[in-house]
C-alpha cells in the first residue's frame, strides 16, 4: 500500500500523461465505432426506407414465437385518421414494387400491450391466422422487407367489436415500416361499432389500403380499397351441400333467412309473403336460438337445418342491417342460391373483377313490395345459368379464407402490374383460368397476313355501284376473294360474264329471303378468317384505307374493326337508350356496312345470338349492325375499333331514295333497337371509348416514299 502511494507521488506528471493518452484513445475508438454503425445504418436506408439483411428468416407463425411490444399511448390527435382521398396514384408507392410480381411481407407475430394498463390491443383470431397463413404459403410472400411491395401487419383488425381503437392505432404507428401506412394492407370484415356502425374501419390508419367487408359507395375508395366478403364460420362446419340441388325445380322462388334485417324491410317482406306463401318463405331464429337452425313462424313451426335450408329456394334474400356487409351472402352462395341484394349502396365483394349481374339480382330497397314480380320475370333457363355461375364463383373465389385472400392479392397485383391482369371474361367465365389475353377465337395474338380477307357485299339491285365497288376492292393487296350476296328474290343477279374482269375469285349467291341477316351467314364459300362486310354503295374507301383496316384487324381479331362509327347515349327525358349518329370523339359501335370481323362472329350471329334479336332484325329490316356490335361486346366486353379519320360515307353518285337510311323512321327504330337489345341481354354490353387507329406518319410532313399508307381519306 505504501509503495503504491509513493509511486503516485513520485511520478505524478507521467501518470497524468498516460491517463490522458488512454482516454484519448478510448474516445477515438468510441467515435470510430459510432461512425461504423452510422455508415452501416445509412447504407441500409434508401429514400427513408429501412433495408434489412438479405438473409432474412421466413416468418414463424407459431404462437410460441410471439413478440411482446409495449405501447406508450399518445393523445388522440397524434394518430393520423384514415385518408379519405387516397387513390392508387398518390397513396401507393409503386416504386417499392420493383419485381414483376407482387411481393408481400408479413410482420412477425407481435402482441401489442399498453405499458400502463397491460391491456392487449388485439387478440389473434382463427380467421386472421388463416389469412396470414394463406399469404405465407402463397407465391406473393417474401421474408425480405427489402423486396416487399406491400406489408401485412400481424395485428388482427377483422372485427372492430373486439379491439381497442386507440391501442390499435398506437400498434400500427409502432410498426417498423409503417411510414404513415403507405403500402400497408388492413383486413377488416366487421367495421364500425355501436351505435354508429360506420361502413369502414374506425381506426387511424392514414394511407393504408383497406380490404374491407362492409363498404358502401361513400366509404369505398374506388381503385384503391378492395371490397371483400364477410366470412361465415358456418361454412367451415357445413361446407357446400348444393351439388344435388341445382336447377330451377326448387320449391320456393324466394327464401328469406337473414336474422338481422331492418324492421321496416322485414315488415315489407312479410306483407308480400302473406299473399304468396307458395312462392316465398321467411325463416327466423328458433326458441333455442341456435344459429345452425332456422324456424318458420306460426302455430306449426318447422325447424330447418341452416344453411341447407337455403337450397329450398331459387333466390335468397340479402338485406340491409346495422352493418352493410353480412355473412349471409357467402352462406347463400355456398348453397348455389342466387342472391337478391336489396342494399342500395353496397359495394359487392371483388366488384372490380366480378360481373355480379351474371350471378345476382339487385333490387332497390324502396321496391321490396315488387320483389317477387321481378324474380318471376326471369326465365328458368336464366335461373339455371345464374345458379351455375354462383356455384362457380363461390368455388373459385369465396369457398374459404385462403381463396378470398389470394383473390384479393391477385386484384392488387393486376392494378400494380396491368400486363399480368386477367380480362373480365377470364374472371367470370366457367372453366380453367388463364392469365393469357382472352381471345374467344382461340387464335394466336396476330392473325396470319398471307391469308387475306373475303369481301362480302350485300346488294339488292344497285348494279352500277356494285360493279364499281368490285373494281375498287380487286386492287386491294390483302383481298383474297369476293362474295356477292344478292338479296333480291324477284330478279336474277346479272350473269357472271357481265361482272368486271378481276384477278381475284368472285362468287355470287342469291338468297331465298330478303333479310339483312344474310350478310352474316357463315357461307362455306368463305375460306378466310377475316371477313369484310361492305354495302354496295361504299365506293369511297381507298385501297390504302382497306389495307390498313385489315392490318388493324390482324392485331385485334376478336374486335369489330371498321370505318363508320356511332354511339349510344342514355336519354334522361325518355329513360331510354338513344342511337346517336352525330360525329363525336366517343364511339361504342362500328357499323358493319364497312367493317372487318372474324368469321366466328358470323357463326355466333346465325346460331348462338338470342333468337328474339335476329327475328326482330329480319322483320324490321334494320339494326343488324347494332345486333352484331351487341353480340361481340357481350361476349368479349371489348369495344369496337374505328380506323382512319374518314367521316362521310354517303355515296355521291347514288340518288336512290329507296335506301333504308332515307326513311325517317329508320333512326327512331335504331334507338328502339338499342333499348330492346339491352333488355334482352339483361345489361348494356356496349363499351364507349375515345380511340381511333390511324397509320403512323400519315399526317406528318414526310416524303411519300417513307409512308406505307399515303391515300387516307380526311374528315
């Protein structure tokens, strides 16, 4: 001890220097370590987004690995409310989606606990666990947040009745990659809470995307949110019992089995049922309140197993309750019963891709007294078709939580990567789903050029203009042959020797009856896939215009491609559809007086189009072109394509006042056609677009030799 003291006192100056040097080295080491850590942190950040290690470990959904996160609640105003103005373009950062497929990162299982009260923000339900598991085992999952496009919290917000809103908001804000909710997915099936029951989640989620089961037209952010169905636990227990109950022979026209209908709606339905007990049945809760049993009202109650009881009806009712979204919709679909939806502003599940008009009936809440009258107007054939569509939709998109989850993710993927999107036809057609571009003709995406087209000329007795048209068509390079359909039974067509001498095959067919539909008959003489239907007075089209029109058709062989265009508009005064021939930027029809189409459509027009339409066209000698546009649009959901800017198609040499279009009633009948055809199809299939195909450089100041199509008509 003495020696130690003497050492200090004897060499205190040197000791101080050693101590100062040691402290200096220690500080330098600390600074160096901090710099290294800072550099590592900076290198792991890009544009404010944290990049984790590349060797991220896959998520473990075992509850034993749940992490506890302590929450320190902030004042209510500290959490950002749901952004009601979010769109795909401003609340979704697509630059995080660098891969050609959708990638979803799932946060590790976490239990969010209030540090003061030990209250848990939310408990993981069986349903939400299945959703997480579906994503985890799908092609969309990634364990690396670096490559993730979307982020899925492990916080269960499916049912707003079972979690604390403020704790849920705090839990979301504490997530590592939250960033005001950008690119985050929130699953919710039961939004709102008593007494308001809002139609959207009452949690501060800022810019997060909601996959919700209770959207109305006010709360749904179109193109951003996704409407999903409310899941029913009964479906896991009972499954679908409808396999042997298909068809229009079910006992009742309408079954009402929803327990929580608004009282005024239930009263309206009971008034209808009193006078139509043989067509309609209303089921309610039984005395023992078992959810899997429904009972009829009255002295002699009948107990029926639910949801199997729904197989007694062709149609099943879905009405308004305190919450808009109801599990009844899926229970009804599981039994192949056609939903009758009487909720005016309900956003049906997956409405972006599913055509519900094929599988459900919508009726206004104010028209419940006429529900049976509307259902009775639907034919048995249509009922069977709708039942099959309901069953197909249910088995493909709704049968379990995995199907619902994967369907929602595919819709998101189609928004972010449009080239991977399925067409509307593929989403709604029974059969094997495919991501290839839909083509009802089963052709390659580009029709062969060498084959050319067949010109089908419908004529009656205008020989002079017919001969002139044949001469003009004969010099079109892509023409293979000409077929003249002589529609006059009172007069023989001119002898073939009198026709112009051309280098292409020419055939003449005299029809048995004078019908406009004769132009679309699939004549065996037509050997090409492409058909140019053209009137005998359309002699103003140039060779370049016809050749260019055929080239456009080759790229779109399932469309009608042509020159004169028209549009349909809704007339609020008459509450009917109106045919409009004025020149506008919008089109919804291309007239087949000068248009290309695939011979497949001639077959469909003759043998598969609703007979009422064909009969009406032949009886009135009008609207065959409108009927063809309806047919193609109804099958493909695609609009026609107008080519070249030419506006005028009147024949300057023709002075025949007997032309059909000269009749004043002609335009009135065409408006009536559109209205009639829409009612027959049960919807308006025509699509309005602002699109026209023109040759490249045709209006540019370029040397003629550099242009492929020079002779293109003007407006």
